[in-house]
C-alpha cells in the first residue's frame, strides 16, 4: 500500500451501479481521502450544466468514469441510438470538463464490445481498430471507443492524463437480473430458477451456443481499475480479463450444475449469437501494473448464484 489514495479526491460516476459498488468498496479499503459518487437523481451526466456543477462541487484529483447505459444483446438491438448517444455524451463532456478543471487523471472504463467482430483470439489492444464491431453491439462499443480517441487527442494537445481500460464481460453478485436489459449470465440464472419454480424441464437460450465469451468477476474488475488508476499512465488502451474463454453452451451446463437444474436448453437460432469469440490478451495489464484476476470462473459463478438466490428469497430481486 502507498499513500497515493489517501491524497486523492475521487469522483466516481456510476458509483451506485454493479461495478461501481465494488470500486467504492475498493476505495474504502485503500483509505481514499475523499470519495464522491453522485447519483443520477441529483446530477444528469448527459447535461453539461450538471457536469459543470459536479466538478465545481467535488473538485476531484481523479475521475473514475464507470457510468454507462448498457444491456445485453436484446437491449442493444432495441436501443442502439440511446446507447450510442448517452454513452458518448456522458463520456465526452466529462473528459472535456475534466480538462477545463485541470483534473490530474481521468480513467475511462471501456468495453470489450469495442473490438472488431472478427478479432483474432486472444484480442490484443493493437487489434482494436482492425475492423467494425459486431453489429448488435456496435453503437455502444463505438461510443465507448471514442473516449479513447478523445483521451489520446487531449493528451497530445493539452497534456491530459486520460487512460482507457477494456474489461471482459463482467459478472458477479449485485448484477442486474432484469431480463429486458441483463447480460447472459444473470439472464440464464434467472431463466433456470424461473423454470425450476414453474416445474418446467427446459429453458430457451439465444443463438446456437457456439459463441464464446471471456468473463471477469466484478470484484477482480474493480481491483484492475484501481490498480490502473494508481500505476498506469500510458495513452494506449489496456485489457482487463482472465485470458480464458468459454462457449455459451458450456456456460449453460455450468449454470445448470450450479443450480441443480435437471432440464435442458432449447436453442433459439433465430436470435443472434453476437460476436463469434471473445478472449483477451491480458499481458499488458500484468506487465504494466501487476493485474491478474484471482477468482476462478466456477467460484465466481457459485458466488453469483448464491447471491441471487438469497436476494430473490428476500424479495430484493425477481
């Protein structure tokens, strides 16, 4: 541990969200000097006046930009315009006002969706511009990728210290299980539990099951972001992941096992698979600031399932 965090005034956008809640805990454990996590009910970060106000009131020395309009494949298909506009306008204005306020460091959290659809596996940061993203996620991915462009341009012209991290697909306790916007792991867990309660012997799963994903446990992601915030100052983007990929069909089997579900999956191939494969080259993060994910997928999935079942029993989630 160093004195770095004790000296910081940290502004965390999205601090009340899934990833943000773990970042907030990490900041507390590190003894961060002052931490501000504005709520959307108080500050609409799509509006320039509210961004101006939040900087004036908090005077941060470090910004961790986690806030996002985000969802799974279905949500991306239904709201491409919303996801593009809200993610772009939030991020670009936050960076501009950080520059105006001479904030010493700005951390943008990007998305693996920014990579081209047919990126060679494992995804290297150098491949980020070698093609167009997978169509269903492209507006969201491109909006996030523009924050990398802005950070690099501002570094070149203004000496702005903006960094850009690219996490793999996140999962873990406190995830969003709303089926209209949830990602694949919470969506499948909920489908299985619903089927068990209804005494059904199958669930519907989207796509062919052949696509692969790399999943990063949310607590590990928070640790990677905080390590990057402290130790990484390069203009180049950096992946955060595990380096391990799993097919969606194998994922379904693991979720069935974790829940004790004896049914089967009925694959709806009329629905998209999304990007064919996802797995990250994680060497830059390890070399640059010593990040390595600690949580195995089986352990993380177990924690996620247990959290959901407990929260559901309490009526905290559906």
